[in-house]
C-alpha cells in the first residue's frame, strides 16, 4: 500500500522559509513523478509543484521563483523548499504520486500545516 508522510510544516513569519518533506513508500519511488499540493481553509486542493522521475519541475504561477521542489531517490523523499513565504501560502500541504494528478487513486496522507503569519 502506498504510504505518504508529510512533515516540516509550522508557523513562520511573512518572508520566512520552510522546507517540507514527504517520505514515500509502497511503490518504486524512482519511477514516478511526485507532486506537492496544498489546501487552504475553505478552498479546494491545488497543485503547487511537480517533479518528474528524471527531475524536470513544474510550478504554479503563484509560487514560481519562491518554491523549489526536489527529490532524493535514495531516501524515497520529495522536498519542497519554500522561501519568501506569504500569508496566502497558508495551507495544509500534501504530497502525492504522479505528475500533477494522483496515480494511485484517492489516497492522501495527513498533510503538514504551514501557517504564515506575523
């Protein structure tokens, strides 16, 4: 069974930085793209960033230049480095398998909460 465990969230001030991690298991990690999503209170889940199996990346316009997605195929972990954080980045952040769409069905981890506030 696919398992996804997000971590690294917390409370940060506007302009601050945070690095999220997603530990994955239950599939051949190196063969799949991975995507970070987020869901703000009262809003739908949205794609934040994606990375292909060969390392190509894609970002939502709202985070371009501020966020960086990366992966470590030895650790089976995908990361999201978030810089210059804004209050509108406040959300629960999730990872999932596949390029901008979950490929193993409607399974989600618990996510990790990022709150950007003074």
